[in-house]
């Protein structure tokens, strides 16, 4: 494979400016900056050292405080042990208390007095230290001001676990300080414990060892108005006090100045050579900036060797991100990588159509773009095929306009179909009204005649009554369709929604039985009146029940259709609307929304027209309610609609 070289990113025409003219000063300036940075670094390092030193002071002070706090906590725990074992009921409580090993150890250790008080704060027993406490490892800590004291308190419980008194252990703060191991601290600091009045309680100061550092003070949390002061024996040293460091920085500055002089000589030579390349750079730059299509050069293996600015703007990636990449490329859609890879291999094999081909890329920000790609062989000066040059045109806007025109045509066709269906429905309702009226009249007359004849089977009379009822219902539906097609005002009246549901279930009984579905109803125990167009609401309920039966039809084990009505409350406890729910345990919505299901001519059934749910939604909306579709608990789908109530029934089960 011959070596292939493609142009790099184009540079603007070289123009000598004041900054470039004095570019030779850069080494000297850099040396000066470097020396300044070294000085700043040294100063920063000194500051860090001082900060670390200060942090060490704070840490050591916290360690002393923690050690003293731990000692106090230990004493409190031991006092609690004594409180749990006090000789309750002893003939001589003071004698019994003084003989306890824990009390003897506490007096030898720190306590100078132990007082036992009952629940009325009366002294039950008292024990005091007889001999002064012995010194330990902190003999270097000299006490200057004694007499400050504190005490620990522990509750005394009786046999039933009730507080019956308390123990008070008094101790001197100086005894606690003297009994704490501070030898490790004395080697590094002069230690002073200061009272709130500024008096030195205890100190390790000596005439033969003077501190040099800055003091650090910290109030001790577990003591009354006592402050710890640490003064280091050593002090930090600044970098400016080292002559060798100053000499090194000065030498670096001289070297930078010498490099500036040499750079000035070399820049004059480079300026003359650079002027010879300006013409070539100028026309290459003009070609790239004027190109309105994306350009991409690839070698025989598909590696991207060159892209222009237009292509980078088209896909949202920079030139440095694209050059050198092998397929798959980052702007290929993830779901089409396999197809894009197959087309890429076909192109590299010489199978790209001369008329170009359309494909889809993805911009870095996520939006898809449609492009037209034209591939041509790329040869070098010797006529050897070394790769492929592609010209890419963004046709996204053209595709968008085409899709817009297509959708507009479909919308016009859909409106035309709806208009034709409306005219057809109006004409059919007009033509059917007279036959239905005739059927109803003859059926009613025949029914009256049958009732007057003797010996007629009652089942025949019931059947004839059903014919009259169904014929009347059909006539009402036809008249309702005529009213919907005309501009007449809607005929609404007050009716019970439970009665509407019962009528619909009677009409849809056969449909539900054929679907082998079990019907479960949970209707309101009392009537809930709504002001509605009864025929319209019946059509809504009938459509929802029929859809539920179709959803569970053929389901193994039989399906379940649940119908429920309930009253909803608004803020303040005032009942305002009634909710009806039709649920099934069928396949469910499967990601479909109510807007998708109500789209005109959209249907999930092979024999459906796609108009039912849309009409239902329109009817509910015209009544001031709303239709909702959601997944049913336990699987399946459920549809709910809400209607305003004329008055709220007197029931307690509300939602």
C-alpha cells in the first residue's frame, strides 16, 4: 500500500504583526516568568510549610484535648460503675462506700472527694482523700495556680431501676493535668494552661529553653474557662534567606536572555522561508471556505484522512475528532450500524452507485440528518488508486418538506373521508327513521293484540316486548345521529348513571357471553344523577364494554370485565363528579396513549374502523368531563370517564 499524504487543517495567510515581530523576546520573557514562578512557588511552599506547621500545632492541641477528654470519659465510666454498686441499705454508708475497691482506686487516681446524695439532695455518705495524689510522668508540668475544681455526676438506681440519688466525684483540674502524659508534647512545645483571667495554671516553661515560634491557643472543651497555649521551640525559615537559591534563579534569567538573542537571528531566516508558502495556502483556504458540500477523504481501508469544515458542521464533530477514525463512525445511528457497515464495505469494494445514495446520519446533539453521498475514486500523481473522496449533501430540509406535503395530503384525505362518513350517516339516519318508526308502530300494535288474545305463551309476549324496546332504542339512536349531524341544541336531561349502565349491560349481554367473560360490577348503592345526553352516554358505555369484551375474547381461562362507579371529592370535601371505570384483564394498552387510541381511523382490531374511542372522547368532552386510559392493576387496560354531578348522593365510600 503506497504512502498517502493528505493536507492538514488550513492556516490563514501569514501576516507579520507587532507580536510576531518581537517573538524573539519570548525566551527571555519565559525565563523571567519562570524565575517569577519559581519565586512564587518558593513563597507558596513557605506558606504551605507555615500552614502545615500551624496544622501540626492545631493537631497537637486537639490531641491534648482528646487525651484529657478521654481521661474524663474514663473517669465518668468508672464513677457510673461505682453508682451501680453503691451499698444501698448499709448500716454505715460512708464506711461501706470507702471500702469499695473502685472508690479507693478513684481517690488514689484523681478524686479528692466522693459524695452520695439521695433523691432529696440530702447527703447519704461522704468519702475524702487522706493523702495527696502522687506525681507521674508529667513532673515537668509545674503548677502555678491550684484550687480550680470540677466534678462528675452519676445517677444511683434502686432495685426497680428508678433513680434514687446521685454520686458526685470532685477533683482538681491541676491534678487531672498533672496525671496526664504530656512528655511527648514537652519536647516540641512550651506548654501552658491559662485560666479565663489570664493566669497560668500550669506550665512547662524553663529558663534554659526558650521557644522561637508563634504561640497557638485553644480553649479546652471539657474544662471550665481553661485555654491550652502551645509555643514551638523551632521556627520556619524563608527561602529568601538562602543565597544559593538566589544565585540559581539569577543564572536561569541570564540563560533566557541569551536564548532570546539567538532566537531573533533564527526568526529572520524563518520569515523569508514562510513568505514563499503564502500563495499556496491562500488558494487552498479559499477552496475549503467556499465549498457548500461536505468533503471526506478515506484510504482504501476506510480510515478517515481528511474532512472539510462543512462536513464538521454537518455532523457536529471537529476535524481532530474525525481524522484517523475507522468505521464504525460516531455519527452513524446506533440502530443502523450493521447496515452502514455493509454499505461501507460495498463502497470500498468499488460498488458505490455513480448517481449517489441516500442515508441517514446522527448529529452529535442527537438529531437525525438525511444526506446524499457521492463517492469517487481518489488517485495520486502516479494514477494509483489510494482511496475514496466523498461529497456529502445535507438533504434533511428537502426530506422534511416532502414529509410535510405527504402528511398534509393524508390529512386532507382523512377530512374528506370524515365528511363523506358524516353525510352518509346523516342520510342513513334520515332514510332509516321512517322504517324504524313503522316497525315500532306495528310491533307495539301486535304486542297489544297478543296481550288481549287468550292462551298466548307469556314468552311470546316477552319476546314481542323486547322487539318493541329494541326498535325504540334503535329509533332513539337514529334520531340522536340526526341531531349530531344537524345544528340543533343537545337534548340533555337528568338521569341516573347506574340505570344507564344497567341498560347497556342488558344490550351487551350476548356480546359478553360470546367472549366467555365474567362480568363484575361495583356500582354506587344509591342513584347519582347527571345532566347528560342519555343516548350519547349510552354509546360511550356500550363502546367501552364492547372493547373490553373484544380484548378478553379467546383468552385462556376466560376474561374478567369490571365496571365500577364512584363519587369523587374536590377540595373542601364537596362532591362534584362521578367516575365510571371499565377494566379488563386482556393484553393491556401496550404503550399506547389515549391520544393515540382516539386518533381518527386508528384501530387495534383488524375489523375496526378506528372511530369509536374518538367519538366517545368527543361526547365526554362535550359534557365537561374527560376520558382517561391507563394500565389496570394486575394487568389489562382500564378506561375511566368523569361527569359532573347534579347533586351528590349521601354515601361514605368516596375517593
